C-alpha cells in the first residue's frame, strides 16, 4: 500500500517555507486584496522545478521567485 502525503497549499513546493499566498489562506467574511503572486512573473525554468505531484497545488514563495530573477 502506498502512502501519499497531503499537499499543504500554504507551503512553497520548492523550499517548503510559507508561500504567503492569499488564495491559499482560509477565507474570512471579508474580501481580500489580490495575492502578491498575481503580480509576479514566474519563469518557465522556475515552474519546471516544481515536482510533478505538487504542480498546480501550491504557489512558489516570493523568496524562490526573487532568487530565480537574480539568477536570470
């Protein structure tokens, strides 16, 4: 029997740190401002680094996005 770990949408799939994605946070009764990630450019190279089981499950954190821009 295989065990599949639960994906936490609040953690970065690359480094495991909190991704601060407003869309992954529990919703309160108030409308929230758009998340920081909606205004970022995610390079194809960075997106390819996300492990297949985590793709489209959690946002990459700001630190990983900024590090990828610094390497470019």
